[in-house]
């Protein structure tokens, strides 16, 4: 089937990979009668005649060329024509080429995938040899477990990031969004959260990332934790179909570990680029935009993906999802941010102004909310955090008054406390990726306030 071979007769690495795909999606000679043929070819898609009665939206089709078997996804079906987006950019397609329906795309995760870096198709890209396939194949476009069969979320855990553990604590099975503009520190915060000790497995989807950052994240951020992790990578130069598939494949891998009883951390960076990939595919198929250039399918696919995370049915584990959302122009009410905020169980807001002040991570404690915080706090901690937020709010709302000299000590007891303690709170919330994760954020805060009151640490105003 393949003509490009090495001098010893073995298939070249590229064609070895294509041979694997050919085994899964081979175009049999007797199947031509059940296939179709290419009618037209455009920049982002091609049309197929003769398949309309056989395929459904989301089905995959196989196209055989001189370089092997290539895949595409059905994105639109008309009575006479089927629209297909190719998975690989630059696929050699010709008029009248044969196209065969292959159904939903499936992968077969296994425990042997831990420590590996793969692409959206479930193929290794780390040069460490072939992957061990699991016993069960799973469609990447799966559905969430029925709501009444899922376990309840009731167990908190420590992330090691003080600003989150104090003001917006998380629970196993929670879905959290990190909202920020470009260059504010989303990926840095995700790297800190990836080191949490509460999880048996970690699955990371890097969607539309810069190619140079992939090895840095895996080798520097994860380090030894990579042995319990799987990274799914689709860089910014890959096709929109591969960028669209990366979070779906990562979620499918996380579901495999969850069904084995593991507590899984799923990190997706970023869901905005997932939405952009869907928009590119939908626009190429002729779907009209409805909100700032986004078609309706974007707002259908987002909840379908995010609802798959969370607690599993009784007897299984959990998927704790931490999703980054890139807000356009620092507008936290753009369509993608607004849609995902309503789906997730909480949101962490990163402010550019805080980053410019040198406060990292630049988390806004007043704008950040965890909808499951009460399940992670003790009653005393909940009262303390309520008091801390009141002090921070009082400190910030009087900032202009204090700058013009309108503050007089002794006139407002709460403001006096805020002026003394809030700078200390801000200082203790600062963390760098190289710092050791905090074992107990409340203890760290209490120690800092106690030392400051004893005169051991000077309070720093702003």
C-alpha cells in the first residue's frame, strides 16, 4: 500500500504512522459501492457526492491517496452533497477520489499513556515509541453522565496557591475557569495548579499554544509529575480540526481514568482557542455567525465538552477541570467568557492592573468566585474570609480618598484595620511558580498578620 520505504525495506516513520491509521480506517475495495466521490474542493473543505444518505454530522470519513489514508469530519449534509473538513492541512485531494464513511473517531486510552505526549489523534509525538492501546475504544465526542447518577461534590482540596485556597477554594469534581487577557499570567497560574497533590492522574490539553512553550511546560512545570500525566498537544500552526479535537481527546482520556476510580485533574489551555477552531470549521462549511462572529455551533459544543467533566457515577472517580479563558481585549463579557462563566462552577479573574503592580498571581479576590467554596471552608474559615473581603473592599473603595489626604486615622475603625492589614494580605498572596506550594494558606496568613502586629514585618502600603 505504501511505496516510500527505508533502504532496509521498512516503512518510513511518517508512513508507519499512516499504516496504523490505515489499519483502523482502511478503504476496502468492496466498500466503494457504499462510499462517495469528491465533487468540489475549496480552501477549508471539500464536498462529496453519494454519501448524504449514509453519514451524520460529526462522522469521520476516510480518503485514500498516494501518501496513505487521510481523515476528515462531516460538517454539513445536503441532499446531494456532504461537506467534509480534512483533519490534516494540505491533504492531497483530487476530483472523483473515493471517500468512505468510518463513523465516530475513537481512541483507546490505557495506563501506559501516562508520561506521554500525544497529538489530537491519540498518536505519540514525544519520540518514545508507540503507545500501548487500551482494551476499550471510546468515541471522543461522548456525552456527559446522566445528572441523577452522578456523585455529589463535597470534598475540598488544597491547590497550594494561597489566593485560591483562601478566597476561592476548590473541591474534587469542580469545574473552574481562569479568565484573563493575553499575557496576564493564565498559563503560569495553570502550571502552579498542575502541581497539586490531590490527584491520581493529570491530563493536559494545550490548544493553539506556541510550539516553543510545549517542552517548557512539560519538562519545567510538570517535571517528575509527568509520570502521572498525559499531555495532548495541538499547536497554533495545526489545522482547526486538530485544535478542535485536542480538548475532546483529552476529556476522553480523563474519562478513562475517572472510570477506573481515579481523581483526575484536567487542564485545558485554552477553551477560547477551542471555540476559535470551531468557528473556523463552521465558517468554512457556511454556518452564519450570530454573536461577534461566532456561529451557533460554538455555544452548543462548549457545554457538551464542559459538562463531561465533574464527578462520575457512583463507584467511579472525579474529573476536576481547570479551564483557561482568553478574554478579548480584557473584556470579561465577550461571548465566550460570558457563556463559559454560566456553565462552570466558579471563576478566577486575573487583572492586568494587578500584574502591572507586580502582584503575581494577579488574582482579584473580590471578583473571583467558587460556587462550591462552602463545601471546602470550615464555618470559622467562611466567617474569616467574609471579614477579609469586607476589609479588602473597604481598602479599595477608599483608595482615591486616601491618596488626596482625606483619610484621618481614628475616624473609622474598620478603615483603620483595613489600612493596617490589607497590604499584609496582599503581600502574603504573592507567589511565584518556583515557590513551594503552600501547605496551609490560612496558617500562612495568620502567621503574617501576627508577625506584623508584633512589629516583625513592616506593613507595606500602596
